[in-house]
């Protein structure tokens, strides 16, 4: 039997959602036997592959790299899950939206110039440091999202419930923990 091709992605988040995924403990062994992890921060794969069955996306869309990647992910993924509150609402990364719209310059000024104690310099390196978007966005503002998995981070039991249903070929149920969108 073909194993399910699964990806996990880290956009603008703190990695806490991925840490919760690792809290699946022994269920990870069952998962490993039944899925192929084709792309993830915990796997050394440079290019997001084609024909991914399920992708869990942690984090908000904050910069141009995030924007390019989430659009590519959507094109190449059958089921896309907003994984955690930053992906669902933009949550913590969206705090910088309060500094006003623009090109992201206001938050860079606040962090690297006004807040600097030595050598106030905004880091700029085209091709290495991606430009900030004017506003941090939740994933569903950019691409269609199939399921939400809420929590900051989502508890491991909630992740397990979703993954168990996906592995069984079921559409995750509307039980208050996993919410279908659209
Ligand atoms: S939802 Fe919470 S744990 Fe997950 S990336 Fe955002 S801040 Fe971190």
C-alpha cells in the first residue's frame, strides 16, 4: 500500500506547533510506518515536492518567502491544514500589524533602530533576508485552507486525532477541535 505523502511547514511561527507534533511520542512510530514525510523542518528537503497528500502549515504569512512558499504548497498539496493559531488567525506575528501598514519598515525601525543599544542597523541582504509584507496574514487569507487545527500550540492529542482520521482516509470531523473551512 502506498504510504501517505505528508509535509509539515514552518512559516512565521515559533516552532511551538512542531514541538507539539513531536509530543505525539509513540504515535510517531506508528506514523512513521504509515506515512512518507516528504518535506518538513525536521527533514533535510530543500524543495517542496509535487503531489503531497497532506500538509500541516505552522505560522502566519509574514514575508515574501512565506508568500511564495504557501502558494507553491497550495498548488502541490491535496489537503492543506492550518496548524495552530498563528496559521489560523496570524496570532503573535500579527502584533506588528498594530505598528501600521506600509512595507514592514515600521517594525524594522522599531526593532533594529529604536530598540538597538549598539550599532543600529536594519539587516538587508537581498536573496537572504526576505522582505516583510505590509501586513501579516493568516494562511486562509492567501490560499484555500481545507482544515483548521487550533491551539497555541494545538495539543498533541488533537494532532493525533486529526492524523488518525487522515490515515484512515476519513475527512476530519467537525467536533470543535478540527474545523472545516469553506
Ligand atoms: S500557534 Fe503558538 S505555538 Fe504555534 S507557532 Fe504560533 S505562537 Fe508558536
